[in-house]
C-alpha cells in the first residue's frame, strides 16, 4: 500500500485549520453557554429565595389563623354553654303601629 506524498501536508494543514476553527468558534460558543448557565443558575437561586420567603410568610399566616380558629372555637363553645344556662325569655306580642 502506497501513501500518497501529498497526503501528509494536506493532513497537517487540516489539523491546523481545525485548531484555528475550534479556537475561533467553539471556545467562544462554550463560554457563551457557560455564561448562560450561570445566569440561569442565579435566576433559579433568586426564585428559590423568594419561594422560601413566601413559604415562611405563609407558615406564619397559617399559624395565626390556627390560633384564631382554636381560640375563637373555645370562646364560642363557652358562649353557647352560657346561653344554655340562661332562662328562656318570654316574648310578649307587641302591637304594630301604622
């Protein structure tokens, strides 16, 4: 098998062009993708912080509502029992004035 003597310089030039191509086009493209991923990660981190703050605020509100419901439920039951212990009022009919 004979190797064409022109094949060696063509391969050398091709490798050089490939290195130039990768340095001029591929490297900036990879840096661009890396920057986009960083911005996306920062955006996601900000959203996560906002969700955490909202979650904490909502937990506080739920705690307040639970406290209101349980306190109100106790006092409401107490008021109902007090009303049961009162004697019934007699209702006297009143005349309507026209």
